[in-house]
């Protein structure tokens, strides 16, 4: 049985931990508001860009001389999984869920006879994926060197991916990233990134739109921007998901610490009462002996 000194030390230790988790929870809550606003603000732009691309793609559909980023290589043998994880921990099961989704996708593709490689963004997903696929890591992109990864980082990733695609490193790239819904829900989602899937264009009253310059020239300029926008959105969703998951995890840790403190306090008080009772019995016994 633990001594009174040991119990008191454990109580003080848990209280110190509780203060840390409470502070981290408050910091994550403050960051979440900003990160959530940024992620939600980027969604309409990405949606509208997809609509414009749908209109352009419909005009060049079936043409063999269309942009490579849209028509693809003509094969789907080699697949690249672009996995977006966080750089920091203490965010619950967020990273493990993303890694699980990536591995499920990799196994499904391998079962179809496809070759799978990985492009890893963020630190936390590297070790578990490298453990299972030590020779399948094509590239790593470190986002820990900047305070908040943004459009510049997304542009750098997009530029590297497009260069790899044009060099024939892969045929199809899939983006595996978290989708922020609420502080309690951040689900990993897999979407095709390259070749850019032709979105369904929305018709607006049958209006005829003529483009200047040609649709092909506009797509050549627009497709890399679309890839960058998708990656930028994934980074924003990652930041919001990380803060939401961190806030929830720290809140749970704070509650658990409080429950443990209560249990230890009860145990301490019982042990102290038992010690006092034992001491009184010894005093009484000594007095009777006299």
C-alpha cells in the first residue's frame, strides 16, 4: 500500500499535469476558431473553381491533344498516395485514422495489381507508413519549418507533384487528408488529385460562354492552380482538424486527471484516517500500560 507521502506526491504530480492539459486545451480552442474560419472560407473558392473547370473540360472532352494533367498518361498502373498528416502529436486518433485510411487504400490498390508509392506531408504519419512500406516512400515534404503552412507550401508540393507526373513517376495520384467537420469529427477522405478529374459543369440557363484565349490554353494555366488549390485546402483542413482533435483530446485528459485526483484524494484521506486511528490506539495502549 502506498504511503501518505507517496500518495501526496502523486496527487501533486497529476495536478501539475492537469494544469498543462487545461492550458493546451485553451490554446487549441483559441487556434481552432481561426483555423476553422480559414478552412471554411477556402471551400467556396475551390467549389467555384471546379465549376469553371467543368465548363472548360466539357468543351475539350475527347480531344487527344488536351492538357496532360486532365487526359492522363493513358494508364493507371502506378499510383501515388499523397498523405497529409500533422507535424505535432497530442491530437487524439487524428493521425492514426489518416494512416489507417492510407494503408487501406494502398492494400486495395495492391489487390488490384497496382504499384503503390507514397508522398508524405507532415511528420506524424511517416514512421507507421515506413514501417509497413519501407521501400515505397517516393518523397517527404516537411511542413514543420513554418508556423502555419499556407499557399506557398501548397504551391511547392503541387509543383513537385506535377513535375513527377510529367516525368512519368506515376499515373494517378490520390490525396488522403482529413476533412474538418466539428471539433469531435475529423474524417480522413481520399480524392483523386492527378489526373484532375473533370468536374460536372453546372448549366446556367443554357448560356453560351466563349473563352479567349482557347479552352486548351486556359486549362493549361488553370489545372496546376486547381491542384495547388486542392492541396491548400487540405493543409487548411489539416490545421482545423488538428486543433479540433487536440482540444477534444486535452479536454478528455483534463477530465481524466480530475477523476484520478478525486480517487487519489479519497485514498489519501482513508490512509490518513487509518494512520491517525492506529496512532491513537498505540497511545491508549501505552497509557493503559502505565
